[in-house]
C-alpha cells in the first residue's frame, strides 16, 4: 500500500534517528547527573520499526515491575514514553527527590516518585533529540500503568485496546545509577501518525549535513 | 525580577485570572507573580506575597520536594506535573464548596514550567494550580461505589430466590442474639421450619411451582413475625427463625399462628393453586448452651414433629428422654 510506503523507515533514516538519540543522550547524561546527584549510565539506544502485531512477542515478559507512561508532542516528533522499573525502584529515588523520611512509607508518594523519575528521564532524553531534529517537544502528565504480577507487559500496556496505529518507531534506552542501585528501561514509541513529520525532519537534517 | 515587555495586557490577563492559580518564582524562590486565584484562596494579596520567599510565606509547603521539582524543570525546561491522586494538594486551601461538599481541602493538580526571558534564558519557574475538587470527589465516590458493589457480591446476606437472609447471615446473627441474651438475661427461641411433602410439590407441579411455594411460604411467615425476629432460608425447603425475647410459653402461640397462616395460604403457581403445611422444631436459649447446640435441639424437635404426623410444632425439652 502506498500509505505504508510513506510510513516505511529505511536503513538510512533509522541510522539518523539513532544518531539523534545518541547526541541527545550525551547531553542528557550531564543533565541527569546534576539532577540525580550521581553518575548515570546510559545504554546506546536501540532503534527499530515495529508493527502492532509484533508487540506481543516484543513485550512478553511478565513482571514484578512498575510501569509509567507519558505522552509527548512537538512539531517534529510526538508519541508516548513508557518507563519500566523494578517494583521497588521508588526506594532508591525518594531521598534524591526530596521526600522526607516519614513520607517514604506513603504509597501515593512512592508512586509519585516513579512519575518524577519518568518525567526526568524522558525530558532529559527527548528534548535533546527534538533539538537535533530541529524542533521542541513538551510533555503531558505521566501516569502509572497498573501491572499485576501475572500479566505481561504487553497485556498491561496494549491488550483490550484497539490501537490507533499499525506501525511505530520504537527506541529503547537503558538507564542505570549504580550508586543507588537503580535502573530503568525507557521505551519511546513514535506511532505512524507522527512518522511523516519525523521523516521530513530527518530528510532536512540529512540534507543539511 | 522578571519583567514581561511588549504587551502589558498579557501579564494583566494572567494576573486577573481567577479560574487557575498562577505563581511565578525567581531562581531564589522569591515570588514574582501571585495571581487573583491565589489571592482569593490564600487570602493573601499579591502585595503581601510578591517579593517574599515562597517558603517563608507558606512554611507548610513540601519544600525539599518542590525545590527539587522546580530546579529540575529549570534545568530540563520541560513541563512537569503533580496530581491530586498522589498529592491531594500543593497549597493548603479550603474547598470553595464548603457549604454543599464534605471535602475540607481543595484538591489540586499542578503543572510546573521554566520561566524564560526574551533570550530564552531561564529566570525562574512557574506553577499553575487547578482546582479539581469536584472531579476528585466524584472519582472517590465512584471508587467507593465500585468497592461496595464488590463487597455486596462477595458477602451477600440474601437468598436469591426468596429474598430472605441466608445461612451466612444466620451464622452471624445467632452469635449476636446469644450475646444479647447473655448480656441482658433475655429469653430467646430458635425455630426450624420445614415444608411438609415439598418433594411431592416439585414432582407434581414442577420445580418452578416449587419455587413459587417457597416464596409464598417465606412471605406468609414474614407477615407473622416481628421486626426484631430474623427469618432465614437455611437451604432447600428449610427455614430457621430467631425470636428474641420469646420464652417457652409465648413461643407456642407464635408457632400455632404460623401453622395456621401457612395452612390457610394459597400459592398461585403456574396453573395450579397449591396449599402446603409446615412442621416446626423449637429450642430455647439457656445458659451454657451454644448456637450449634440450639440448632441441633431444634432439629431433633423438628424430627419429632415430622414423625408425629407433620403440620405441628414440637418444643425441645432437655429433660425428656425422647430427645436424647
């Protein structure tokens, strides 16, 4: 279908996206170290194009995990970020985010700190990427995704929903702060409605090189 | 101090906005904007707040957390949020619907973004406060209702067919009645009721007719009982009733009345009019007797009613060898 062809991302474009993330993340590491008060290790981002049919296999793992999702939008790139953390990840973060000792046992605030870290990681990473692509982005409010221990990531995120997309660019970034034993995976979904703008931005960027 | 140049009407608009709270602080956390909404709900004017440190004005603010949040957005230049679901409010303001609503505090959603000057340099931070009290209360009511529905399904005390209390309720109720009887020295009778030849009703008229008979008997018994009595469907065609403050003498009057009423009642079931009789076995609370024992005694008495010809009642007598 011609429509699908317009959405297809070729190898050159995938490389360009990867490069934008690489550069954006170099900047993110410095910002994150300042905010989180520790050195933050960032994995080289993995970029792939996926279809909705591949989600089940891609996100099969069940988990004792916490999930937070946060939408972002801008002229060149829009989509949704999903952060995956250990269920007890809040423990490592509460002091850093200024929660007092008595606040650290409150469930609502344990949840809040997961929203905080997701917003921090997403903003640090994606604003650099958007800048590379010649635009700005901003974020809507993050929200917790309810995950039962026996459901897979795929079920928690997508099942039972008629997704408004068939294709998406997926970028996976790993974060780790060894000093406080914290790690997270950030999945950046850029769905098909956002791909034409992304392709135009990449085209413009490649031309400028 | 942050100045907005060019269109003085814009800051004026924001300042006058009373539907959304707007607060701006500089990098040292001194307040540079305190709009109408904030004035109204804090009862502090802009003149009283602007120029002062935010945390000096509002010591109850979660300072460490909020400073971290504001510093983060000044570095990342993103928009950040806080939700009433995790943090009911940022500024402790009274709920404006204090007349018609039970919430004392205003529930708030907040958003946070960097305040930049013309050249894009970050000069401070902005906070917007949205009053979401109505929404939060509605949401909480919904959640409570959902919880209650779950509870009702889980611990239903009603028998679906007759609408009478079920055995589960009986088990709890008899404990309460025994406690009251012990505590106040009350009499207390327990009666087991069984519909005579109920199997024959089912076999002759069908199970739907049998169900109608069960409902009809339940209704007839209920009409004869007091509000303080408890009638439960025990299972099958068996009922049990708890009769507080009823002693050995007046329970016989009650039993006679019940027998008469059921005998006289006619149940319209399918295309037939059915009459049935019942048998009763009755026991009385005595000191040192537990609920289980009372049930057993009533059951023994019921057995004697059945073998003695049905359509009658029998009082359990602990001294009578016939019940041993």
